[in-house]
C-alpha cells in the first residue's frame, strides 16, 4: 500500500510537471486513435447501413463475421499486421513496420468491426416507415441512407465512441507493429507497459492514470449520449 501511495504521489507530480515524454505519448495516442476511428467511420457507416437495409444471400454470414471481429484480441490483430508489413511480405517494400501508419492501420482493423456492427444494429432498429417515408418524398438512395444515419445518430455516435475507447487503450497492436520507439511510435499504453516492466512504477502509473482519464472521459460521453438517446 505504501508503494502504491508513493507511486501515486510521484505520478501526480510528473503529470502536473508536464513531463515531455508523457505529453508526447498522450498526444500520439489521441491522434493515432482519432485518425483510425475516422477512417473506420468513413468505411463502416456505409457498410453498416448496407447490411441493415439491403437483403442478399450471405448477408447474415457477413453480419456474424463483423460481430465476431469485435472480439478479436489486439495481440492477434497486431500479429496479422506484423505479417502484412514485415520485409518478406507483399507490403514489406512500403516500410510501414514500426511507424505510426502501421498502428493506424492496425487500429482501423480493430475499430471497423465495432463501427459496422453497432451501426448495423442501430439502423436495423429504426422504424421501417423511415425509409418508406423518404422514398415516398422522392429521396434518392443517397438521401435515404443519409436519413438512416441521421435517425440512428445516437447509436452511431455510441459506436464511434466505443471504437475510440477501444483503440486509445489498446496495447497489442501498438507494441507489435509500432515497436514502442520513443518520439516516434510510443503511446500511453506502450509507455505504461515499458515503464512498469523496467521498474519505474511512478512513471508507469503516471501514463496509466492519463490513459485511465481518457478512457473515463470517453465512457462519460457514452453515458451522456445514451441518456440523451432515451429522452
């Protein structure tokens, strides 16, 4: 208990002192996860709406695959990305391994099933009359899909926030394809694991607390959106 109290005290001093390494890792965690989720949203929203509103052979299998993708361990996704970006792979010449771009792609793979699955569920739960009304008013397919997104905005917002929370706190992908390189690919999660592993408990606790604060903020936003959706 004494070690924990001392570590917490030192961690708070490091946070208040604005340690450059902590600030750098925090900023990188946020912008990498934000970019990955924006890319996942741009791909996942159309796919989710399509799976919710278009009936075709094999649709249920696709829905199940995306839902199963929500449970993939980040270490597994990191292993897949490592295999894709290693020198002997077809993508090896791009030299993406141990770069922020590799982490973005890995987190995109993590976020996409979340966005697709939750968007599909939100749009599927809409009143069927929404689409019928839009069609009666002469809306073209694009406008009808925009109507679906607008009507399901609460569920879609929750999907994006959940995806961001999962990405910003993940460790496996950032460690395996980012390499935890200081000043280049180090994130809050990898910094926490590294500092704790080398015995610097205070520094590890400081980065962990910031990561926890970000996660709690996202969870608070999710709770706020969820309450608004019930009104």
